[in-house]
C-alpha cells in the first residue's frame, strides 16, 4: 500500500541518518565531507517532512476506503 511504501522510505532515511551521524562524529568539522554530511541530513529532514504529509494523506485515504467498504458490506 501507499502507506507502507511511505513508512519504508521513512525507515530507510532514519537508518541512513544514523550512519551519517556516526560518520559526523569522526570527520573533522569544517571539511568538505563534513559539510556534505550536513547537507545530506538537511535534505533528508526536508524529505521526512514531505513524507509525513504524504503519510497523513495515505492514512486518510485508507480510512476512507475502509469506511466505504464497510458501508458497502453493510448494504449487502
């Protein structure tokens, strides 16, 4: 389902962020690699915000579909 795909994307980003944060602990601050890691985390946070919005919509769509199915079955 759409919700499941979004949740998987969120989980993948969280795993990636853990790796990046671990790398940030050992990379010297101010280096190009450090900046790259920071930029990646920033982009991922933006993506997490977009995914959160999509997740809310997907959950609402699922509820609406479930409610429609229930109404249909009740009418049989």
